[in-house]
């Protein structure tokens, strides 16, 4: 899979950045506007998928290789679990206790910095969902390449 | 020190997230970490015996947040899950050497444990669905772990039926929410005791029975089990047959029927009929099998039938306002059989794995005379077979005896007769295993067979010891701390909600 | 009426999953069932003349939420559940498809009547 | 009401075509139609979060499905499984469908009056009234999934993690290695 024509390549290299930024926006403002970690994560993943479809798998893997994505996946999940566990140990209160908001550490409603751990959770979920969905597509496409190569032989 | 309940989900989850990070070089470290995690879970589960409490996630009081509930029934299931997962994990240390991607296997294993722990601890029906999905999805992947023809086919079949079951459960959750406006089990139960089971709720209950029945492989819904359980690697077969069908199927069914909807006469009959069908059907289908793991899988269906029969009988007596002592005896028999079955069926699958690993085949006809070559496997398999067939000093005998007594007391004489008859069938099928695998003449190609030593032997021997000692659970002091609280949870029925809300 | 139509959609999915013999068709059937459940859950929270459950600056007057918002916001709980359910269905779709294409590689077909190595 | 019924009928027609069409690719495209119909429906039902998520998930899901089907439907596999089993399952499905369709409108609250308005001090009422104050998030859906019911979300993230590990395991190249004498 060597990718598509030059028109597609040029446009998608431009659009990819926009999609990526839009995904980041959706993740960061998830507690104020519609969206959130899941939708944003999927959008970020789709920006890389676009790159992969336009340029071919090798190019996308140069940007974000398979082991790195796999590690990001674990790290995102661990971050979310860490937020949960931090609530458990912060003053020995509760699993998933929103320790920032409840202690009124920072932020006021309707501002970007508000809602305590919710934006942090959104970010960690965004990392997790984005990397894992890109990983799925990567694995599926690389498997296809191998089988078609073996069929030719 | 009291252990916070989220630990039972958080420890396996964090371990599962960490394990893939080790990669190829840290395989030994990953194995040690996974074993430590299961051991830690076992120790913490033992400290929970006799306790009952609730834990509110994120400090949100119910119904705002999700609560975890620990009572006798969940404690019993937690113990069973921890014991079996500890043994299976120990067994897989060496057994899984012949597959690649071991750290991913360990990660999936821990995810399955986390899912089951989440299901038995959850006090919220949607949360129960989410953890049910975690446990099911990891088991679909584990069934197909070998990626051979049969394994993929079994995995696909299992996955389709399992996904249909999950959709049914989710639709049931949606219907219950639409009718009662709550997702917390205690609040739903309160709302239902106010209104009674209306037609909409009855439909939801039907969806739940179908969904969880599919997960538990009760007879009209059993099609996936005889394919899926034999295809998985042996420690996973042990987990699936030993605890997964009980945690996702029987436990969830009991919780829904007894504590959330409240047991009625029709649903008691439904459970009893499903139990009887599974008992008889599973036993007959098992008799004709020559593949050792397939035979054991069919016998799992039959044994799950005993559990559901006992619980259904108890529910029927309760719904008829019968003698509560009889009802608790029947439920005690069912739950005791559940724990026994978890131990001896997982042991049987482990021994079958040991046989398969040494001889390279699962066909009974190609084995024979292995008694001298593989003494440890032979002894443990004999103990487990005696136990499952109900030979007196071993654990299976006691639970079947209790079930028979309960059936006779409730004057269901024909049920007692069926129990004894199926027990005889079970004896015959395990005599067949003994006869063809361990006695007789040693075939030419198996002269060089070696016994499996090390961790595999330790896992089998410790489960065999448990098998012998399980009868001790009936000693009054142990019974009062482990089995009785579980029985009380079910006989209390709808009082569950007031217990939780006042907690 | 919308509830009944939703249930009909669920049943179409079930029919497809039970009766068809192409593996991808079966996966599609399960996918349709999941769509139906998601739609059903969201409908349970719908309100005539409602609004999205998102507080904007106009809804806060004098430090407290306006009655208008409280009386017209739709139910946020089913939406949260559906968000979870959508991601779960995407996950199970990915796993199912990977099992499908691995099976295709082994057997060379998607026809489950030809994928019959197991006895029964 | 009319708009919802129209959209639902559109979705049902798309689903029917997806089920009955012979080409896999057309079936997959019909799934796309269902997904986008559902997304529009979510918008009309005041669920913008779900609409966004549905549409992006739909795109990725379609890519996954097309990856699976493309160049693989050489043999057209139409038709159903064996006749007898099909009749039995059809009868069962029809019975459930008739039961469900007749049961639903009676027991559920009317369309457009959600259940939380009819039950006293339900969780949803509290989320709407005090969600902003209690969690600080203006998007109440975010406050429910990431604070009140964050444990569910942990489960959901775990489900994705499980499927990734599962897919890597199922699609790995070498599955078994020869067993040399291990030293354990």
C-alpha cells in the first residue's frame, strides 16, 4: 500500500493537522461543551488513520510506531487508574473521589480550569482511546498486508 | 485493617495495564508479578470472610453514585474466584510456555479476574453489565488464544452468543431504568416491592434470565460451551468452567431473581426446569464423548444444573411461603455445590491439560496405562473424579446429599430420584476417563511420557487437598462464617434493599 | 410508538445474527442490536420542549441555576450510559472483526456452514 | 413525534437492506446509513455528546468493517442456515417481537416524559439541579460519566484495553513455539 495520489496526500497532510487540533479542543473543553475524552480521542485517532490511508502504513508508523502506541495505550489507562487511586489515598477518602473540586483547590464553574479531576480524566481517556483505536486499525491493516503477501507466494 | 473494596478491582486492573509494558525481555518478571497479584487477591479475600459492608464510589451516596456491596454471597464467589485463579495462574507458568505472547495472555487473564470481581461486587445493574463485558471480551480472546482452526471457530461461536446475551442484558437494564427510574439494585428492589412485577418488568426479567442463562450455559442455551471450553488453553478452561459461568451466569441470575425482582412461583419453576434440563441433558451428552476436555465441558453443564436446581427449589419453597429452613437447606446445597464444582472441575481441567501436554492428544482412545507414568496427575484426577461423582468422603458427596435431603423434605421425590440418577451417570463417565486414560495398556508411542513437575504439580496438588477438605466447610463454625451468610442473602430476598439503604 | 419501532430494530438485528450464515452478516446483526439499545436508552431520557443537559452562562442568574433549565433539561443519566455502551460496542466490533479475518485466513471463507471442524 | 418515527423507519429500512442484501460491501454501507441516522436522531433527542461520539465512532467502525470485507467477498454467501433451525428461530423471534411490541407502550412512561420526572428524588433530578455545584462541570453528561459514575468509565476504558490486547493476540503471526525443556 503506497498511498494515494498527490492531491489526496497534500490535502490530507493539511487536514490532518486541523482534525488533530479539533480533537485536542474537544478533549480539553469536554467538561464545558459537548464532547469529551471519548469523542476527542476517536477524532485524534482518525487524524492518524487519515494519514495512514493517504500515505500508506509505513509513513504513519514513522510518525507513531506500533510499540509506542501500545505503550501510550497502557499509560493512558494507568493515568486514569492513578486518578482514581489518588482519590483513594488523598486523605484516605474514596476511590474516584474528585479531590481537586471537593477541596476547592482551583477553578470556578464555566471556566476552562474547573471541575477538578474531570478535565484530567478527559485527557487521560483521550490518550487511551486515541492510541487504542489507532492501534486497532494499524493491527488490522498490517495483518491484511501479510496475508496478501503470503497469498502471492 | 479493613481492606477497601475497590482493591479487588483495582489490583488486577493495574496489574493488567502494567503487564504489556514488560515486553519480551521481562517475561519472567511479568509472570512473577501476575502470580503475586493473584496471591494478594486470595489473601485479601480470605480476610473478608464474615464481613458485610458497602462502599460508595467517589463518596457519592447512592443513588447518585455507584456502590460496591460485599455480602455473604459475593464473599463466597470472591473466595472461589481467588482460589481458582491462583491455582490456574500457577499452572499457566509452565503450561503457557509453548505459546507466544505470554505477557498478553497474563494481562487478559488479570482482566478476566478483574471483570469477575467487578461483577460479584457491583451493586448497580449498569455497572454489572460493564464488568460482565470486560470478563466476557477477555474470555472470547482467551478461547481463541491458540489461533488454530477449531479454536477460532469456537471463539467466534462463543463471541456471537455472548454478544447476543450482553445485548439482552443491556436491553433489560434499559427497560428496568425506564420502569423504575433507578439503576441501583437496592432502589430498584424498593420500587419493585412497591409496584410488584408489572408486565414491562416481567419482560425485563425474561430478558435477564435469557441473557444470564446464555452466560451460564443452561441447557436450551448451552450450544457454545462444549466448543469454547475445550478449545481454550487448559488453565483458561479451568477458569471458564470453574468460575466464569458461575460469576457471570449463576451469581448474576440469583442476584437479579432473588434480591432485585423478588422470587415468585413461576420464576422458581423456570429455574428448576432449567436446572433439571441442564443436569440430565449435560450428563447424557457427556457419556458419548471421547475427547477428554469435551466430556468435562458437558459434565460442567450437568453440574451447573445441580446448582441452579438447588437454588430454584429454594426459591420455589420461599415463593410458596413454605418452610424457610427447607428453603435455606436447598439453597445451601446449591451454593455448596457451586463452590465444590469450582474446585474439582478446575482441578479436572488442569489434569486434562497436564495429560494433553505430556501425551499430545486429548482423545481417550489414544491414551491408556498412564497411571505409572504420571502418578501426580493420576492421583489428583482420581480425587477430583471421586469428588464429582459423589463418593462419600469427598466434597461432592456432601453437597449432593444436602440437595437430595432438601428435595425429599419438600416432597419433590422425583427430583431427588433424578439427582441420584444423574449422579450415577457422572460416576460412569468418570470411570470411563479413569479406565481409558490411566488403566489398560500403554500405547507404543507414549512410552516416553514424563510427569509434569514444578508449578503445575503444585497447583494440582493444592486443589486436590482442597477437594478433600471441602467437606469440612460443613463444620458449624466454618459453615456459619462462609456458607450461611451467603444463604441468608438469598433467603432474605427483598430485605436486601433495606439492608443496603440503611448501611 | 418510537419504543416499539426501536424494539423492532432490535429484533431485526437478532434475526440477522441468528439466521444468516455469513460471519460478517452475523457481526452486522449484533451491531444493529446494539444501535437499537442505544436509541432506546436515549429516548427514555427525552423531554418535549427540552434542551441539552449542558449549563451555559445564561442559565445562571444570581449564582443559582434558572428554573427554566431545571424544568427543561433532558435526562443526563441515559446519555452517560449510552456513551459507555457505544464505546463497548466499538470494542466488541473490533474484536469480532479480528476473529473473523483470522478465521478467513485459516478457512478461506466467511461461510459458517463450511467452518465446521468441531463435532456439534 | 413524526420526525422521530420517520427517522426510525428510515433506520429500520436501512437495517433491513443491510440484513438482506447479498453484497457485503452494500451491507456495510447500510450500516453506515443506520449509524448516521442514529446520529441525527441523537441530535434531535438533545444528546449532542452522543451525536458527536456516534458519528466519529461510526467512521472508525466503518473503516474497520470495510477492512474486513474488502477483497474478501469473492464468494457470495447469501441465504440462510438450514431450514428447520431457521423456522424455529423465526417463530421464537416473532413471538418475542409481538410480546415486546404489545408490552412496551403500556408499561413505559409516555414518549417525551422521562421517568425521572415521575419518580420522587431520583438521581437524574439531582444531577440536573446540583450537578454543576457538586462537580463544577457545566456539561452534566461529563459530570455524570467522569465523576458520579466514573467507575463505569474505568470499566469502559478497560473494555477498550481488553479488545486491543485481544485483537493483538488473535492477529499475532506466530502462535506456538516448540517446547524445549523448560527449566522450571
